[in-house]
């Protein structure tokens, strides 16, 4: 029987309909032949810096020879910085002030996040965090979105491994309504809804994939798609900006291993991941608690999802978690 | 320069970013070779009725020889009817009570909605309307969603032309918040927001594609994707259930011709369309006014859209409308 489940941390609803019988398990397509380590036409490959609009940061710092991770402006930005006098709203239009950056996660064109070494993935995460904090501090920024698209079907237009940050001058209405929902829930119950949910999930255990010292990986109760996975910090913290050094050091390999588990179970599939979008105003709030959400792209949303904003998940979260627990996250 | 535009009828926001330079105009792929008129493996083709879970209705009625349009239960329903004693909510779970129907729009496997005759498309629309009204009247139904997925990339799992209706026991939160937004706007201004928007668009004319006696076709001010097109009834009416016979007779060919315009400009592309999802409680409301929304699937949403619910439209609505106005909607 299908169920309409409600996410107890955001209020979002989802139709969990495993009877639909489309339950994807096997790779939808054979793994693509590996890309070469260098593509002369790729603007993100070393040596092709002439194609970049600039370089914002490198890690290790530019003084050291070579780079592991590089931050560049998006060449086709969705938003760009505007001076205050050009950013005044008019009727139903707000000028597109903001920042749009790309994190190039490796000099190697064919690198996969799931295959990086501990040191490499640690550098990636520390650059994610640096840029998240830097953009949240820019003038007239209300929300920072850190996201990654893997595979053309997940919206990636370049194959070279990269993530993006988009800093917005306004809180998206859909995010604001989830923040409001969490605040009401906090007022009613006196606890952070994510802390509550994590306690309930650890108690129940069916949807937990793996726990380490600072983080838990789980398939959420109201997963919006098959094999949706959350990485949740155990310590209460509203925003990714608030992560501490020990937690950040654990998160890199934990994320890599979560992606490996997905690959072991599903094969090479497109996916998106993102960190809950928040801005400076939300830092330190008792009702908010960030997550990193990974969404494999196994089912295509259609007109129903566009019309309602309601996801139909043809997979049972408890079974997805069981399959992921059984898969090795190691190299 | 990009703009954050707000839809003045729903409150939804979109980033209009034509600078991104991905503006799609040409067909993304060559038109697929036409399917045959009959596919022995297709459950919707005449003669394969053994594959159907049942037949709910036919038009012309079953007494006449042959059928033009047939309504069947979805074989893998997202929701199914439950007796009241099984439909009680528990904590964050609501049992999946509802109805999921498929409208087979032609006996011909290779028929395209854009190529139907006036009589054929009129029958399709009248069946859409009959089922919309019938499902809205079922017990414990709060919203009916009429939608169509065209092409595998738009979520269609079968090629035979069909639309779907899904009747839900709860109003989706995203739809409810748009209803609430429209109600607030109505209270502030004393007019239906869609009537207001339509008057403004007719006055402005840049985004109008075509007008007939009862309907206008336009690219909305805050279009969520390239070439999004709305078909809007000129007379105020909250719900598709309230359309009158003259309006319904005009809507069929108007919809077909709108799809033809899209095909002339874009080639064979996947698309979704849907009628604003509403239920019996919304009928007759002064602040609501239904539309049929057509969304060509030219851009793939990625992690940003998943994280924020905010669309990035790389196309300028005014230019899309101009291109569609210049395309012939005739056969």
C-alpha cells in the first residue's frame, strides 16, 4: 500500500509507492567508458586557464606547486554582483544580484569524488566550507546554496568534477516555508526537529546506513526519491558554516564512502547533492540543523511533480537503507 | 542582466538568466522515427485489452462502434481507493487513499496530440473534463491533478498517447501555499490575481502568443522554463471543473495548436502539461483561476533547483513569446 509520508524536519510530503513496481536497483545504463585524465577542450583542465574568467582561490594555496582544488567564477553566472544602486526591486522584479562560483575538485578530468584519497577529499570539503562562509558574508546575501550535479541527466554540463555555489539576495520561498515549519515545530516541542528525528532514527535503526563519530548517514523517513541519503551532523548546528575542524575532517571521507555505497548498489548513476541552503541570518538558530542531501537520479519527475511539488518515491526507504548498509563503502 | 521575477498569481519566484547563453532554440535531438500505428506489445493499443486492469469509460460511449478515447485504471497506481477505516492518519503517515487513472487519447499508437483533428481533440478534452469532475466528487478527495508527460525525458513510460489523473486525499503543501498567496493578494487588491495578470498581459502584449474568443495563450512573466506557455480562460473561473461547453469546445483545438507552435519552433521535444491542481473545496473561489500550463523539457533541473525549489530560466519570456507568435499554429 502506498503512504503519504511527512518529513518531520521540513513538513514536506512525499508519496511512497513501492507498488508501482518500477523499483530501480540495477544500473539504468552501462557505466560510461572512463574519460581521459586530460581533455584539451575542457576549461577546467590544467593548462587551459585561458578559458577561465578568473581564479578566485586555490588549495593548497597558490604558493605551493600545483593545485588540488581550484575555485573560479561561473562563466555563465545565474547571478552576478551588482552595486546597491542597481539592485533596487521594482514591482515583481528583483535585479539578479549574487555570486556564482565553481569548485573544480581535481586537476584530473576523469577523477570521481567517490575515488579521491582521504587527503584529496579533505581538501575539497575544506574549500566547500571556506567558500560557503565567504559567500554568506558578502553584502546583501540572504542564502548560500552549495550543490553538485553529477552526470548530464542530473544537469551537469561539464564532465570535469566540480561543485557550485550560488549566493542569493533573497531566501527562496520554498526554503523559507521549511524554515518556518521547523520553527513552529521547535516552539511546539522545545527541541530541534532534526535532533529529534536523528534520535528517533538511531533508536529505530532501520533507515540508518552508517554512523561515525560526528555524522550519521541515513535514508530519510520521507525520502523524495529512491536511495536518497542524508549525512547529518550529530552535534546540533544550524548551518554548514558552523561545522568544526574535527567534523569537517570526518565529513570528507564519509561523503566519499556514501557515494561509493551508492555506486556499489546502483552502478554509475547521475546524482545531485546539496547542503541545506541557509544564510547568515540562520546561523546559530535552535530550530535549524543542516544536512547534506544526496539524491540519485533514478526516476524522472513528470507533470505530477511539476504541478504539485510532491515527489512520488517508487522505493521503500527501509529497503534502500538495508541495501546500502550491505554495500561496502571502502575502496 | 539576470532578474528574480515573481509570479504575481502564485508568489513563486524564478531566476531569469538569459546571459547564461544556453538559450535552446533548435531541436536538442533529431525527431525520432515515427512509431507504427499499432504496437503488439502496447497495453493501450486496441486488441491488447487483456493487459489492462479494466476500462472505466470510453468515448464515444461503449454503445457506438470503436472508441476514440478510453479511460483505464493505472496498472501501477501511486494511490488507490481505501475504505475509511484503513485511511486514518498515524503520526507522520497518511495511508495512500486516492485514484489514479489513465486517459488513452487515441486508439493509434503513433498519434500525437498536436496532430489530432478538431473532433478527436474535442473528445479528448471532454473526457479530461468528465474525469476531473468525477474524481473531484469522490469521497475524501482534496485535490485532483490532471497531467500529461510527453517523451521519456518528461517522465512518460509508455509511448502511446495518454494523460493521467491523480486524485489526492490531501492538498499538496506547495499548492496550498500558492492558494494562500493568491487569497492574500485578493484581499489586498480586491481582484482575482489571474484576472489582473491577464488584463496586464493583454495590455502589454509582449508575452501574448495568441488570443481566441474564450482563451489566451501567453508565456508567463515569471516563466519557470524556456517556452513555458499558459492557456488561460478569459472568464473568471476557479477550477477546470467550472469550464462551460463553449469554452471546452474552444480549448481542444487551442491546446493542439499551442503544441504545434512549440513543435514548429523547438522541433520534437519532451514536454509536460498540467491543469492547476484543485479540489472540490476550491470551486467558485474568487481568488483562484485555473490555467493549463505547458512546460517544454529543454533544460534539466539540477541540485540548485532541488535544494531551493527555485527555477533558473535561461530564456527571456518576451523573446520566447515572440518566436511562438511567429510560428503558425495551423496544420
